[in-house]
């Protein structure tokens, strides 16, 4: 019989936990207590195998209770059942010597019964009294050296050579994988495995603080090999690990968890490793940009594929932080798409269909493999190009808009535009107003001012240069049209940009 007690100052929680396990599968609840003090009194007089306790209670915290139980050797097994999912409580739980840390919000009858039996098997049954790894004093733990590792299962997708990362797979769901790894970590006394509901599972390995760097690396490598070897029997794929640097203060756990996660994310670059660690300094990802002006041509999809391949190859070489590269890739793709849709003045129906920022975001953020992402983006933008090319060739105004865009620095005549659109000047003027809501002159001036605003962001560009580049006859004409189109003077615009006003920016 497994003798347990339940300690929790919330009456409904005590009742619920007791109902889960009492008189089930050879488990007996000897007592239920609303405070730690009375639980200690009971433990001093009664043999108990497993203590199930909350962390926060009115008279004494569950962490102090655990320390007292360990100091006096009152029970070999301790399970924390808490509503707190954060590193501070996990750190304290480790330092006090708990055997298990469960979250109330995830708790089920099956889970708790299984955990009680597991803790009992590891402690009270046979070798538990001799195994004091779970009865470490607070002072012992303060002398430890720790490493955090995040395990992920990388499985091969059927029908392709691509791989993906999962928390589990067919025949082994997430909870089963957690149980498997927890059993291995506990059996070999490596440390403690945690599985918070809103973060990835992670292992805190503990080593003697006096251990040397090389010996620690060897011991850690051995631990990871043992875990991978045991897991290999049950998963169709391989286990990879993101590993943090070592640390001695458990308060650094959160920072080291983030480090291990960033390291595990490097598998995104298809490096085919089993263990990932971070270099002393992660390189910055390159800025990402694509040629929107070439995308509209017949070979636009091929040009995009070549650019994407070059960008991805550079990312693999640099191995920058994966999330930062993803963000820059998203920005580059969205900038290109916006310029294509904006510059070609496409129909609202087409623009609505290919406003694909959300699709790009989903593809890039969910991708576990850069090679797979590259393929998916090629397919998406190939489809975009085919649709765009057909739309542009069917649109009588597409050539006109492109001509204006490419010749803003030149004199643009109605005759040239009418010839491009294969229509008369009156027909062109009428249809153009219907299409854009502007006259041709208003439209051209708006486009020229838009380009002028971009050029003004560089203080090195004088108004004389800008007027010439944007097709205005002189600076005075540029200034007048700028005020008419934007509603502000050139000087006001420059000050808005934080650029000192020059004499030529008279108002």
C-alpha cells in the first residue's frame, strides 16, 4: 500500500486531490490537512510514503514544509501540486528536493495516480532510503552546477525527405513523451524534467559544482546520449536538444531556458545535429529585400526563386538567431508584395485576393525547417506571379501605370499614354479619372511628390537634385505642388523628419 497525505489550504482542492487517488490502485490517503504545521505533526508520528502539497499556504509555505520533511527525513516522496507555472517556484522546488512538480490546471485522476506510483517506486520502494539525491539539503543544492536542455522530437514527414519537429508522434502523444523522458531522467538521477503547459518541456541537469568544464561536457554528453538512446526505441525519428551554458544560481534559470530555446531553434537551418549550443555571440541576420520591379516580368517567378535561394543560403551560412531571421524575411516579403500591388494600381478584387501578409506570416512563423519553408514560399509566389502576369496583360491600364512609374523624371505626354493604352486622348482621360479618381496630371504629380518625399529623407539630397529626379521644371514648382498635394511645406516636412531646414526650403 502507498501511504499518502494531502496538504492544501483550499478545501475544494484537498477534496478533489483526495478523490482522485484514495483507495485506488493500492493508494491510501492517511490524512488531509489545511496547513503545513499540522501535516508535520502527523508525519512525525505516522509512516508516510508520499506527501502531496501545494506551495502557498497561510501558516507555512509548501516549500518550507518540503525542507522540513527532508531535514527530518519524514517521507521519501514529495509531489508539489501547484497553480503556479513559473520558474521561481520550480527553482525552489528543486532546491528543496521535491520529486515531482504538477500543475493543478493540467491535473487528471490518471495523471496523479501514475505520478504517485512513480514517485513511490523511485523512493519508498526498496532503494529510496539510500537514494538521497531527492533529499538534498538547500546547502547542497546551492553548490550545484546546472545546465538546461530543451528536447524536441524531429520526425520525417511521410512522402518527402523533409523533416519536422513535434512534441510527439503517432503512437506517442505529448504526455507519453513527457512521461518517457521524465522516467529516464529520474532513473539515472540526472536532474529534473519540467513540462509547463504554456512552454516547452525542459530538463535541468545538476552536476557537482566542483566539476571541471571538460568533465561537465562529457557528463552532459553522456546524459543526452542516454536519453536519446532510450527515446529512440519509442519514437520514429530522432531527439534533438537545445542546450544552455552552465550556471550555478537557479535564479538564472529563465535566462538559461531562453538560451536553450534559441539554441534548439538553430535546427531550423537544417544543420543535421543532435545537440545545439549558442556561440558566444550570435551574428546579425542580413537585411532581406526582393526585386519587386522584376517580378512583373515573364521570368519574375524564376528571379524571385533565385533571390530567395540566395537569401536562405546566406542564412544557413550565418546561422543567426532563427526568430530574427524569420522577422526580416517576413518584412522583406511583405515589402515586395506591397510595392507590386501598389505600383501597378491593380484592381481592388486582385489586391484583396493577394493581400497575403497573413499567409506569409503563418508560413514563416510555423516553419520548422528552412528548406521546407523555401519550397512553400516558392510555390506561393509562383502562383502569385502567374495570377499577376495574367492580370497585368489583361488590364489596359497596367502598361500606362508602369510607364508613368518608370518615367517620372521625364515629360509625360497624353499622346504617349494614349498610344500605350490603345485609346484616344478623350477616352483615356475619362477612363483614367474613373479608374483612379484623379486626372492624369493630378496622378502624375502625386507620384512625383511621393518619390520626392522618399528622397527628402536623405539630408544629402538638395531640392534642386530632387526636382530634377522627379521631373519638376524647377524648385519653385516642386515646392508649390508639394504644398498642394501634402498640405504642408517642404520645411515642415523636413522638420517632421528631424532634418534641419535648408535655405532652399523656403515656405
